[in-house]
C-alpha cells in the first residue's frame, strides 16, 4: 500500500496494478473504490464502491467484511452495480456458510445516474464506464447551499423574514470532488462528472506503443495514445493515472509520461507507480 497522497486537497491511499489488484482508499470520505485485496487500512473504511466484479477489483470483499466482523466494527456498506446484486448476495451467503458466521453488511444496488447518500451533505453518483462487462464509475459530490442570486445584497432582516415565512432562500450547489472510473476505455470521458471533478482517478493500463490501441480497446482499457488528444477536455485540478499493466516498471512509467505528456498536462498528472511486490 502506498503512502498517503494529497491531490487537489483530497487524501488518497492507493494500489492499482492492471489484472492484479485495485483498491483506492479515501480516508477522509471513509470509503474505498474497489477492493481487489484488502489492506488493513481499507478494512477500517466502512463503505466500498464496487465498479465491477472482476477478481482484481472484488477479490478482497470476504476479507473486508470478515475483518470488520472480527473487530466488532459497524457492518460495512457495499455499493454495487444493480445487475450484480443477486450474485453478490449469493457470494456473501457462500462465505457465511463456509465461515459459519453472520458477516453482517448492507448491500446497495445502484444504476447510472442514481445517487447514494454518504451523510453530512455528501453523496455518490454512479455513471456508466465502458469495459468488457457492465461497469460503473462513481463521482463523490459535496452539496452546499448558497444564497439565491436574486437575494444577494438584500438586507439580512428581509432575508430572515422570508425564511421564517417558509420561503427557500438558498439554492443547492454541487461540487464534484472526486471521480473514479474503474476499468474503462477512454469513452468514459463523455461523462461530465469525469471531466469536471476536482480530482480524476483514471486508469491508463497501456501507456506505450508495445500494445496497439485496438488491443487496449478490445480488453476495455485506456491507451495513452487515445488519452493524449483528450487532455484538453479535462478541467480537473489533478489526475491520478492508475492500473498500469505490470509489464511496466516505475522508472519506465515515469520516463514515458515525462516524454509523452505536454509540460502543462504533466504538472497535473500523477502516476500511481507500482511498488513491491509488483515492480
């Protein structure tokens, strides 16, 4: 597990190696995206947003729920694409029989465009990613309220009187803080949440010419050749590139990005580099 990164004001602990494991922890949000294996730090986060059920993104789920049960923590919440709800619950039932324990948890099915409240004005909105199997990405959104534009500059006493009379004097403003796309092709950029989130966490499995773009597309992954001309569409303050194939070393990845990304783009891009045991 990597050290904690601070990206666009968001704390991130993450590991992601294509085909092997992905777990993106956001401790300040008390959640993680996917759980290919289960680092002890991830077990302390009570919500897991699952993009799709490939083993390198879901394999740690039994460990997660089991550790929380062992530690007598509150039951976790698993948000999962709705098409997988029945099979996911069946998987949990098998583990309960094998483990001879209750493994309590809450399973929340979700569809593209639907939202799940995280409390305190924060919620997650699902969007469709493009992979070999049905996959969702997730946007983390903070909803604040500000004074209505037509009331700006009005006396405070008048605004207070309107509020007492039952008039809504504020308007909601949604701030998209993080978008995580899971496994996907570059077509995921059609989602406005992806392009405008303060922090974008985007896979880039194949960053070099040794793998053709067509092969990356067939496997449902991003190739840097397709991403390069699209950076101009991205308004994100920071972009964390993840899920690099294990064929690339950390040094190779840094060299590739330094050479291939324009300087103004490279300033915003942070590669999630492989560490032991994936080198």
